[in-house]
C-alpha cells in the first residue's frame, strides 16, 4: 500500500509536467506552422479564438454541471 502511494506521488507530478509541456509544444508548433504557411493574421485569429473560446466553453460546461 505505501509503495503504491509513493509511486503515485511521484508519477502524477511527472505526468502533469509532460502533458503541459506536450500541449504547449504542440500549440507552439501550430503557431509556427500557421505563421510560415498562411500569415501572421492566422496566428492572431487562432490566438484570439483560443482566448475567447476556452473560458466560454468552461463557463458553458460549469453552468450545465451545476444543478
């Protein structure tokens, strides 16, 4: 039991760092590809959409989950 708890205490922080690094890296690559293939405005549009959409979706989900 104690060994399992220790493994989880070490595993979860490492996994969280890897997931965030992968997400940020993927987003960075997407921005670079958009900048090189389309234009700087494509990056601006995607960034603005993320800034507006992520909190909007979170608000919608929270309002649906509250009973």
